[in-house]
C-alpha cells in the first residue's frame, strides 16, 4: 500500500536504500550505477528506483533537503517498505581546514542544532552515530580503492544560511569535519527503528574559504563516493 509520500507497492524497494538529497541525483544513480532500474515512486518528483548492482537488488530514493524531509521518506521506507540499511550520499561544506574540495567525508557521528533526537529520546542527548559495520565496510572499501577519506564528526544544521563566525570557530575547535543537513536525523531515526545507517559525503564547498565545486568536479567526486557507498552496502 502506498504511503502519503511514496507511491510504491509492497516489495518494490530493496532492504538497502541509497539516499541522495536531490531527486535528479537519484535518477542519475539509477541510470549510471544500477542495472534494470525501474522507477517505483515519483510523488512530488521525489524519485525512487530499484535495480541491481553486482547482482544485488538495491534501491535509491531521494530524501530532499533537511532533517524533516529526510525523516518523512526514511520513516516510510523503514516502516512500510522494509528498508533496513539506509546510506545517505550527499554533499557537505568543509569546516576542518585540512579538507579540500572533492574530499570524501564519512560521518562517524553527527551533532545537530535540530531538536529531533531530543524529541525521540525524552529530551536527553542522543549520540547520533553511524552503524559500525557499515562504517567499517565503507572505510575498508575506501582503503581497497585507494580513495582517501576523512572519518569523524559532522554537524547537521537546520539552517543552510546561518554562518555565525563564533559557531564556525567552535565547530573547528571541536573537530567537526563538515556541515550538512541530515545525518543526525538519519542516525536517530535508524536507532529508533532498529535499522542501520551511514552517511557518505563529498566536500562541495569550504565554508570559511568560500571555494565551491564546479559541476564537472561534482560529477567526478560523486563517482568515488558512490563506489564507496555501494561497496559498503553489499558487504
Ligand atoms: N551541504 C553542502 N554545503 C553545505 C553547507 N555549506 N551547509 C550545509 N549543508 C551543506
């Protein structure tokens, strides 16, 4: 049965779902990385596809921008469509000065200024962390592929346009690698429903330096991130 936001039939999704923010990225992943990919939902143009990668059935569905949007799609995928492994593949803004454009960040944990995990956890602080097996598999895949990655804490911000210099300084001091907008929500949600989650990111901009990726550079680094995410998902 369809949910309010996903128009697929039972069994249309794999238990493994890769989740980019952008629906056109979902289509691009289906077209370029999956075999026999079929569109399974398109409500609000939030495309979801299911196909095969190295013989394993895998789905890809966009989650939109920010924790509220991601939470709607991820919850319905888990509760109604049997998703057990959710891997966000997205972009981030670098905070740590040693991060370069196109570098790959694997979010071991995620802090946030969102209240969602407190809402889930009786107003206490929840340590929003990646599933360890997925994290280890992603790190192993990156090592085997000779792709350098940065593994550590990210910050999931509710506001994209909020750069307070004091907060940026504090994040750098506290070893936050990068800012994005969803990982903490995904990790809290996965914990609540007993699912496994990971976030793999490409550095698209340097928040303090002001540099950002060109379209061609985005494409190139995106490929490495996908290889890492797909290899981790299959193991
Ligand atoms: N994703 C990519 N760049 C970002 C930024 N600067 N802030 C939040 N999320 C991002």
